[in-house]
C-alpha cells in the first residue's frame, strides 16, 4: 500500500474500550427487552422479535467471552 491508500485513524479509534461495561450494557439491554415481553400488545410477533434480539445479544456476549478465552480474538480491543 502506498501512503495515499493507508487508512486514516483518529487516536480515539485505536484506544480500547471498556469491555466489562460493554458486556454489562448488552446484558442489561437484553434484560430490559425481556421485561417488555409482558406488555400490553396483541399477538406474538412482538414477543418473537424481543426474544430473538435478547437471545442474540446474550449469544454475542457468550461468543466474545469464549473467543477471548481461547485466544481467537485479541484482548486489546
């Protein structure tokens, strides 16, 4: 790659984030989504979407933990 094609990053983009806060945020969001499972809506379409997204968030947190533990994902970001 030449100097013209090198990607440009801001210093904030390369700084690692707070992994524990991100995990707690994802799990908290999943918990809030599941609390809306018992709402005043009709039909099960909303329930299905709420459960799918909540399970997806929990699955991503579990996958992140497993990949980092097995060394398949770097710990720096």
